[in-house]
C-alpha cells in the first residue's frame, strides 16, 4: 500500500520546535502516522513491532519526499533514531514524559499547575521553577 504524502502539521510536540530537528521531523510525521494507523486498524499495544515498522516506513517516506522536493534535510542516524523513538512514545507512552518515566534516576515527577512542576532525582527534589514542565521538551 502506498503511503500518502506527509505534510507539516500542528503537533503536540514542543512549541520551540524551530531549532529542534527531532521535534520538526516528528511533527511532520505524527499526523500521518495516526491517520495510517486508523486506516490500517493498527493496535499499537497488541503488536508494537507493526507500529515500529510503520514509523520506520513513514520516516523513510518523509526523507524521500524531502529529497524529491529538492530539500537537503537528511536526518542523521542519531536524529532518525530519536525521531522514531519520539513517535513511538507519542503513540504508546506518555509522550514527552515517557523518557523521564523510563529513566531509573528519576524517582518522581510532579505537575503543580500547567506551567510548573518538577522532577525528583536520586533523592533530591528539584524545586518547582528550577525545573518546570515548560523545560521538558514537548510538554507544553
């Protein structure tokens, strides 16, 4: 089945995406990923491997479209891995909080209000304001 064109969309990723190639690429691909999952009736929790294959397919397709349009925005291998991880996390995990949930150093995450919260790491509690959720990429 041919993959429909990927176009830039407003995403749930970071508002300061302009300088972040991972967020930019993920934003370009996320809407198409969700649409293709609906079309294929893909359950990401029943078969995670199919989701990972689809994400890889869409990232490949995004790169092909980029080159066809004459853009020179090839993703490095490191950026590509981060884009794929972010897309999978946005579907199966808790989006931008997922890396913190997976990090064994982070002991707690708290959100007091929309713009404040913090992390507890290795017994130290970072005070709200010092580590606000606005600093967590993609949270706001």
